[in-house]
C-alpha cells in the first residue's frame, strides 16, 4: 500500500508542478485565485490523489511481484538439482 501511495503522491505532485509552470502568466493573480478557489483546487487534488492511489493499489494486487525473488530462486534450485526435469534439455554437441 505504501508503494501505491508514494507513486500516487509523485504523480500528483509532478502534475501539479507542470500545471503551475504552464500557468505562470497568472502569477500576479495567485492570491485572488487561492482566496476564491483554493478549497476547490485542494479538493480536486485530494480526490485525484485518492483515485490514483486506489488505482495503483488495485494494479499492484493484479500483478503481485512481492515474492518474485524467492520464486526465481526456487526455480533456479529446481533446475540445478540432480533430479531435475530439465536435464534432458541440454544443448546437443556435435560429435566429429
């Protein structure tokens, strides 16, 4: 869950900074805009963060990569063991 929250925070912050860069022409009106629309902007950012965090969390549940290292180690041990199923899959060598 913390990875989804971190990723959502990074995406929302990057998007917010991009929008602020594009709206630099409105810099002299920032106090008026924040006074009138500050709660709406904060609410929209909050809702966007929650939706994005939920989406990223759901995607992390669909693609579980938590124990991937342990699974790959298990496969490696299974391949290199003496009773391996894969011992007949060696590359044939040419005999002269």
